[in-house]
C-alpha cells in the first residue's frame, strides 16, 4: 500500500507536463539549440577567427564536448523529472552538485539579458524590411541603419520588450500548447527560409570566395589560443548547454525517447543550420567587398545590402529576418523556461507569476545590455574588466559559467553516479539495443571531455598559454 509521500510524488508526476511525441521532442530541443547563435553569432565568430580552421575546431568541440554534455543533461532531466536545480536534489548526491543547477539558471539569465537585445534588433529589421526601409540602400546607408537601430536609446528597448512579451506569452501557454506547438510549426519553416537564402547567395558573383573562406582550413589561424576557447564557448552557447535548458527539456521527454539518438540529431541539425547560415552570408561579404571580420554587425549589414540589389530582394529580405526572428524566439523560449520551471517547482509559484517575475528581471537588467551594445550607446563607455556590459554578460556565461558547469556535470556523471543506472536510463530500461554506443559515450564523458574542458579553461586563465603557443608553432 502506498504511503502519503509516495502518493504525493505520483500525483506530482501526473500533473507535470511532458512533450507529446518523439517528433515534438526533436523539434523542441532543436528549437532550443538553433537560435541567433547559428544565424548571428556563428557567422561573425567564423569571420573574426579565420574561417575554416575555426569551423573545424568547433565541430571537434561539438563531438567530444557538446554531445557528451547534452546526453548527460538529457539523462539527468528525464531521470529526475525536475527543473535544473531540483534535479540534483532528486539524484540524492552531495549538496555541492546543486551548484551546477544554480550556475545553469544564472547563465540562462545572463544570456537572456543580451540575447533579448539582439532579438529586438532582429524584430525591428523585420519591420524595416516590410516597410521598404532597405530599398536601394548603399553600404554607408546600411551601416547607418544598423547604428541607429542599436544606439537608440528608446527604440531598441521597446523592441527588446516586444521580444520578451512574445516569448512570455508562449511560455505561459505551457509545454504542449506553447513550447511544443510553436517549435513544431516554426522549425520546418526556418529550414525552408534558410535554403532559399542560400540558393540566392550562391548565385552572386564572387560567391566561391566566400565558400573558400568558410571551408578552407588554415592552421596558422589557430596560433591565437583564444580561438579554441571561443569555439568551445560557441558550442555550449549554440547547443544551449550548461544553462539548464537541456536538463529542463529532458525532464519533459517521453519515456520511450531515445535520448542518445535525439542528441545526435539535434547536434547534427544545429551544425548544418550554422553552416547554411555561413553559406548565406559569406558569399555576400566577398561579393560586395566587405570585411568578414566586422563582428556582431555582420548579419545586419550584409543581408540587407545584397537583397536590396536583386529582383524580389525585398521579399527575400523579409523572409530572412523572419527566419532570424524565429530562431531568436525559439531559443529565448528554452532559456526562459529554465528559471520558470525552477520558480514553479522549487518556489511553488504559478506558471503565470513565474513568467512575469522572470521576464521583468530580464527586461530590467537587459536594458543595461541594450544601452551598452555600441560604443555610441548611452552606456557604451562603461567598461567592466575591459568589456562593455553587453559583452561581459556574454563572456561570463559563454566562457566561464557554462564550461565550468559542463565540467562539473561530466565529472558527476563519470565519477560519482553509478554506470549501471546511467546505462539503464539511456537504454530505456534495456529496451534499446545501444549498449556499445552507451559505453563509448561513458568513456568519452569520463575521461576525454573533462580533460578537454579543463585544458581549455586553464588556457583561458593563461596558465597553459606558453605550452599552447609552443604546440601551435608546430603547425
């Protein structure tokens, strides 16, 4: 006979929403991974870090670090059926490991502070494109358009608020009616739009130069040790790792979902979308004689310029920024769900109240990121450790909290949890014939991933800089 505690636990599990199907799981997690990291951040980091060599390092980071961490987060989420912090309580491990959950929630907030700002730029560009604001625009004009969009000060804050409101409404609707329904609709549309943009970019004169830049591997570009750290940080950022997102989404997985297969599909699809975004952008850069190193403005300068010069360009321009707004929205949904899940389960708040509190925090502090996004902005001259407020939110989350959280997570999985329990959960109670794949995952997670994360992190602190410099000279 069940005691009161068991009855309460079973009742809580029944009340807790999950995704309806494996198909929904894939699109929801892909919607989390595919975001402005693919369409905005990936191209400009490729541009500032030498092209193909950076792409190669990034792919290696995904294989040996990103995939193991993603599978680990899915495992913890589904096994515990809890939020990013509560999951570590249900694992019944030392209280120390809860720090992974707290770091994840903090990372989600830090990213939303500046991500909602960039999302606002994208939303505003949809409006500008619809109103014909880029018709016959010149290179100087498109640069000026971006500058006025970013500097503001009031318009970018308004657009940032619109992004937050849209995401909040979707999350209030819940897991199936909100997150699942939106991602299942928008993800296929995103793929169609990006393919259309690629086809047009590849027909431009000089497109081959852009492709060579994207895919040509020049190891001399890796002499700067920061390239490896940037690639690792990008892998965590793009795959939504180390911020509690995949733990939270994993907790909504169906019991029969093949988590290892889902992880591989999401990582592969995410990488393909990133490469397709590069194919859409770099042919434009070289066709119009621009510099690939122009940084965060790359997306907002290149795309309007090319589409303003071609037949039906205004239609394609709207399509592209609708694509970017979809990516921004689905990724923001996954990030906001992390603190919302904790507030509803850990603090026992209603979903609506949790969303209002989370969105209010994001908007209030996010304004500081918006007002510091450019040197000409109101807070553009404010520097913290040599970085703007906008950049410090990005740096702390992507290069410190997320990699450290990932390191602690794989140490927990590899050295402190029982291998049999992990194998049992990943094989769906031994109903899947994937024991060999699980063994490979476990070995990489236990030995290879922690070493790589530790090396990269120590190198970021300058501890290994002389050694890395000596190795780089061999190339």
